């Protein structure tokens, strides 16, 4: 089962989400829609996680711009950016096991050889 099939089967996002479209004269094809579906599902999971643990986060960069200007993703964007207050951010590793497969928290402390400084949920 693909990730998109899993998300649809779980009832988190509708199959209609995968319909190709044109936004700002940019063709949003099926591959990009699949990427967006998984990204949106991850954001929904993160939102639920933050609510459950009393953590505050904010949309940032292209994610915030897309939400305001496009009512969703910027057509050519392919990631989700969020920010947290330092005190909430520092609590993330305490809850790292709360993320269920297929998602996980990646930090320099949890991944040997991790070369990036930001914490990511993948």
C-alpha cells in the first residue's frame, strides 16, 4: 500500500485531493499532489501531537505564504516549514517515540551521522 493509499484509507485526506490542477499558471501534476498529500498528512499529525502535548507552533516561510496567498501550498513548493518557541522545541525529543510509523523525529542526537542542524519530522 502506498502512503497516499494509507492516508486516504485512514480518512485523513480525500482521494479528490490528488486531482491535477493549475495554480498561478503552474501545472500541479499528480506527483506533486502525492507529495503534498503526504506533507499535509504529516502537518496534521504534527498538529495533533502539539495539541496533545500542549506545544505551540507556527507556520513559516512558504508554508505560511501558501496558506495565506494560495489557500494551501504554493504551487512550486515541496515542503512544510514550522517554527516553535525554544521551550516547546526543546521538549520535542522527550516525545520522540510518540510519532508513529511511517513518521519519525530526526535530530542530531537520534540519528548517527545526521549532518543537518534543524530537527525534522520525516
